[in-house]
């Protein structure tokens, strides 16, 4: 009788140990699959062009050069019309994050700064220059440099940046929905993220 009881106990213990090991393997497999799915979602938005715009600029360029002191002054000028396409993108491949499978946590450490690309088209009108002060490469480079500075000020004053941030929040919300559906936690700035509004406040 004792042998039967001992045998039954050993058999039950073996079943429990086997079931525990099987459950652990299944749980580990699920965690690994979830981790791969999250990382794949991050790769899917690796190059996120979030907004585009168009700007026009009319720029008057003037330059005067004194020759032999104030006795002779040589002038040059140009009217420049600039049409520029502007795009703002986030390179999400540069996002810094950690996946904690054990605690079911996706921690976003850092989001890259937006990349602003300006593609200007220059048209020159009324280009005049004195013989002793001709147009050269230095003048054209100065015009391009000054126009880019002016365009950047217009971009900063426009709604392009806020539109870009809204698109970024929209894309990150997809990751938030994914983590929530798998009962994971999305963390940014060491704070658990519960909704898209909270994400938006972090990016301001």
C-alpha cells in the first residue's frame, strides 16, 4: 500500500513539474513573440515623413563696395524669387528604446529630433552690377544662406512643426495601442503612458 501511495505521489509530482516547465516555455515563447512584434512595429515607421509645406520668398540683394576710399562706389543688386518645398521627418530608426520582456515593458528612452529639409528653387531677376563689383560665387552663396535663414524663421513661425508633432503622436499611439492590447506597458520619460494626450504633453 505504501509503495502504491509513494508511486502515486511521484507520478503526481512528475506531472506537475512537466506542466510547470511546459507553461514556462509557452510563456517565454509568447513574450518573445510579443517583443518581436513590438520591434517590428517600430521598424515599420523607421522613416516617418510627417508633414510637407511650400513657401515663397522674394529677396532683394544689394551690395556696395568702396573703391579708392569714398570717392568711387561700385554697386550690385539682384531680385530673387524663391519657391521652396519643405518637409519635416523623424528618423525612427534612431529611436532609443528598451524592451523588458520579464516586466512586459517597452521603454522609449529618446525620440530623435525632427529633420527639416528645405528644397529651394531660385529665380534671379534684375541682376545688375558695376564693372568693378561683379557678381561672383560668394554673392550667390550669400543669397542662398540668407534665404535659408529667412525660410527657417518662417517655418518656425508656421504650423508645420506642430503638425509634425501631431503626426508623430499619431504614429506612437499605434505602438501604445499595440502594447496595451498585449497587456504591456509603454514608458516614456520614466513615466507609464496611458493615453495619446499624455504622449502629446511629453513631446511639447
